[in-house]
C-alpha cells in the first residue's frame, strides 16, 4: 500500500479531530504508487500512522479517510460493515417509521465519504462522487443489497463534483431491471412519484421531509406561497394540512408537470386550492408586489446559490434579494420558512442575511424555530461541512 506522509504539524485535523478530509496543502510526499481511488496509508511526518484513506490525486481534497484505525483493512467486509451500520441507524429512528423514502447513507457522516444512497420503496439509488467510492462500487452495492433486501439499485453518479475527481458521469441499473412504473413513496401520508432517472440528485429532496411536515402543521386556513417548489413536496403537505390556497412556483416545466402528477396521485387533496406557475421566482415575486398580492405563509427553498465558499458573496446577495421580496409579500403576523443549502454559507451568515432582508423590507421579525435536515441526514460531530441545509422559520409583524 502506498503511503502519504504529511508535512510537519499537519496531522492535527486527522489525529485530534478525525476530520475525514486531507487537503493537498497538508501532504508532504507520496511513497510508492497509487492510482485514483486506491487505499493509501496516511502517516504524520514523524511516521506515526493516522489511518487509511482513498487517494484522489486530481482533487484539492487529496485523500478521504475510510478509517482512523491504522490496522483496519479496507476491503469488501469493511464496506459491508459500514453500509449495514448506516442502514441500521435509520431503522433505529422512530421518526422514519412508515416513511418509504429515506436516506440510507449520508456520505462522511456515515463513515462513507463520496457515497450517497436513497431508498424509494424497493428501489435504492446510489450516487458515488469520489474516486474511492467509485472504486469500491461493487462492495457498496453488495452491502446495500444485503442490508436492505431491495429489489433494484440504480446509479445516479452524474453530479458535477465527479469532474473534480477526474471521473466521468455514470448512470444505470446496477442490480435488477427498470420497473414498469417509476418508484413512488408515501411521505407523511402523501404519495409522490420519484423520477430517479431525470430528477434532481437521486430524484427527490428527502432532507426536507420533516420541514414539509412542519409546513403541513402550520398551513390550516392559510394562503401559502411555495417558491422553488420542484415536484411539489411542500405544496402537497400544505394542502394536506388544510391550506386555503397554495401557489407554487418553479422555473422548470418538467418539475411542475411532475408536481401536478403528484397531486393527481392524491385524490384526498383539494386540487382546486392548488395553483402552479412556471416562472423565475425573482421576477414573479416582484410582479406580485406590483399587483399588491400578499400571503400568510411563504416557503423559500432555492437551489444552491453558493457551491463553495468562493461563491459566498454573490450568493449572499441572491439570498438577500429573495428574502427581501419574501418579507414584502408577507401579511402582518405571517410566517416565512426560508432555507439555504449552500455549503459555502454558514448558519450565522445565513441568519445575518435574513435579518438584513427583514430590515430592508421594513419588517420587525423574529426566529420562531431553526430548521435543519431530517434525521436520516445526520451530521457527524467531526464533520461540520455535512450541515449544508440551514433553515429559519421567521415571523414578521
Ligand atoms: N423545495 C423543493 C426542492 C427545491 S429544489 C422540495 O421540497 O422538493 C430547487 C428548485 O428551484 C428546482 O426545482 C429548480 O427548478 C428551481 N429553480 C432554480 N432556479 C429558479 C428560479 N430562478 N426561479 C424558479 N425556480 C427556480
């Protein structure tokens, strides 16, 4: 096995904190030969062994630790254990009882950097985003089959981040064949069809499950505006919760078509109270302002404006703009449910942005609740980067 020897003084993050990423700037030298994804031994400059990691020569994250036990073998049995433990963690969560859509593996936070696995009924969708994860795909798939007994596994490794690792996109069936109809799930009593082939990410945003349930609890009798609605997850929960009217906006025609198909799957919901608008949220909200429209409850769940810290400043302006527009359309006493899923924007900064937006809109506002991703998207204590979804439920006078 090749060895990475760190520069003097660069072992702290691995040794003291067990942080799973080793940045290029910490690496002194590579002893031996390693190809992308190969397992390497990581040693401090005094040659004290720190653990075993997957080598990513093309990435600034030069290696991702599989284990901090220098004696643990990284082999098929290792992945079987890690995958089984991740699946068991979800089985132990009471809030997932009865949810047929769930995240099974949340990458670093489950000790499996570069590995995402989401289950939709009896179909599991995997996304492998690092060279190491890609290399061990067979073992990971075997582990998932054993731990879940699922009928089929589909790969959606088409995320941009693979390019940073020198990997081509990869999609297709890894186990089983395409079902006659796309998988569907039941989420908090609402049925949703998941487009695992062409939808975003693995097809659906499971991280917002708990927040969608919360919206349902808040929606009774309210006029709701759901911005960036994608396939209608928040919209349908608002209707289920007794909203008087739900206006949903997205710029994607296919997403809106799927949202409407999802509503049709739920004859128990009052479809007449739902309105769908294909538009750019920024300009639609400006138009609503001109028309003097207002709402009791507004959801802002935009796409990632800042993929990394380098984009933070421009992204901050976009978050500010959208939140100013939101506050301006909120009736007195109304609630704004606002999110950022940008890794480059921390919670503290996001709160400042939203506070600035309220001020610009001339609103006196307070946080009623802080919102995070659902329980199947845990954040490892030593991996704060795993906390990408930040949300605030804000009430404005
Ligand atoms: N809230 C959704 C997930 C939102 S994903 C859920 O719970 O499932 C972000 C969505 O924003 C995508 O559907 C994308 O099509 C849409 N989008 C991106 N930019 C947009 C814009 N400027 N105006 C309107 N929609 C936009």
